[in-house]
C-alpha cells in the first residue's frame, strides 16, 4: 500500500437499486437522476485522483497515480477496492477491459520505461499480473502545450493498441504499436505524424488528430503501411485534448472551441473514410463519449456537471443530469482519455469531484472527495 492518508466522503453514499438513496434534493433543489457508486479515497496530492476509467464485467476500474482500483457495478458505499499497485518507481497510466481481463500501461520517465500488463478481472488483487510487453528507453507520458497526456491504449478485435515516446518532453516521436495479448514479443509499430493524437481504433484503422498549418485534420492510418490520410480537412480543427468515440460504424469527434466558445462542436463521420464529410451534431460539451446513439459529456451548469442528449436531437448540446448533490469535474487537465466511459449495458460511468450543495459552501478543488457515478441515458 502506497497510500499514507485517506479522505472520506463528507456525505453517506448508499448505491443500491437504480437511484442513489442519499436524497438531499429538498435542501438543494436538485433532482435525483444518476447514481453514485461510491467515493474514491485519495491523498491530498492531486496526482492521486483518477485519470483513466474502464467498465468491465466485475465493475468499474480506474487508474490513479500508482494504483488501480475498482468498484462493483452494484456500488461501493464504503470505498472501492484496491486491485493493483505499481512497482516501486512505476506509475499507472491507462486501463481498458475485455470480457475477462484488465489491461493497463505502467511507466517511469527517468529513465524512460514502459510496461503493458494484464490480469483477470475476477481476482481480488492482481499480485502477479502478466507482463504482455516491456520496453526501455520509451515511456507513455508526454507534455504538449502545458498539458499532460498519458498516451493511448485501446482494444480492437482482440488486439491491443498503444503509444509510446522517448520522453515526456519529446512528443514529436510518438510510436503506435499493437499486438495480441497472447503473443507480443516483437510487436509491429510505426511512427505517428508529429504532434498528432490518437483518437480511436476500429477494424485495424487508427484515427488520429493531425495538426496542420490551418487547423487540425482527422486522418486515418493503416497499420499495415503506417500511411496516414486525411479524411476530414483541417478546417474542422479536430480537438487533440481527448479521445474520440466510435458508436457502430460512426466516429464522433469534438472540434476545438473558437470565438469565445467554452467547448467545441461535436461531429460525426461515417467510417472508414468519412464519406460525405463530417456531420454537425451540436455543441460537444467537455470530453464527450457517444454510445448507443447517446452523447454523454461534461457541462457547466448550476446543478450538473454531466449532460446527455441523443445524437439525432442534440442541436442544443447535452442537457444536465441532476444528482442529489452536485458533482463538479476538472475537464481538460489531462490530454486523454475522457473521464467518461460507456457502460456495457447502456448509460455511462464517470468520475467526478463531489461538491456539497448546502448553501454557498464549496470544498477546494485540491481536496474535493472523488466519486464514481453512473450516468443514465435520456428518456426515449
């Protein structure tokens, strides 16, 4: 255990059934949509808050500074369980799941070192994870425009895809690699265009945001050749601050904000080549994720930090989900991934810093307790 102190939630959370039972809406004039799974204890060091999330059959897994924790889908009102702790000098980065296993990246920056590991979801604690791949002289952390990114990790058709670079201050030499978890001795790889960000992978095609002189283009890269071709021009100015979403055969991506906008616009591209060009969906919100035809995103509102809308009726952007208390999130602190992930059975999971709704009292950002929450889809 690397934790030396814990913060408890300042409210009692009981996550049972379809709604949170801690209802203070009579005090706060808020609704009771959504559900809180449980609080995430963390150090006063802000590095120890969640920075990646994945939903598996066992529960919701999340990565913090040096740990991976999980919370059962039914909730964890006491506190989430610790699933894994990184090696002495290592930090955990990104986490994804399939039906049986959890996969994550782990790294150091001085010297650069990277591990790709896995363990079964059903073990109580991953004391002996499988090291799928390990490399020295490369890491996953990078710094671009004063933003921290922990790279990219995804599963597509049973194949793991990830990015590495020579060091956090050398993001111009990012490498994309991939392999089967069962056989990864010498994974194939290719170098990505300078300053590009990997957004998503589908059917072996890697979609990236590629900065150009007049904006940021959406490009598709074939893993067999490493050739990257623009499929939506730089005029769409694709955001490089978050991953994109693939829902069915459509890729959804946000643009960068312009002309005083708080957030950019959300666009849809028919895969694999964006035939007909990107289609405008509406305001993107922060770090949008699309699943089952529904947009889940961060928003700025009086009584909500998350919102939803259906892609066919989202011209006004995501509409707020009310909770019995007000979750506020710090969107955009990491380059990727989004603090929201699609739930296997519908809806989405997210992590948020809880802010008590009593009067004008607010906790400071550095000390806000963090909660894992469930976001329901909007009514049909």
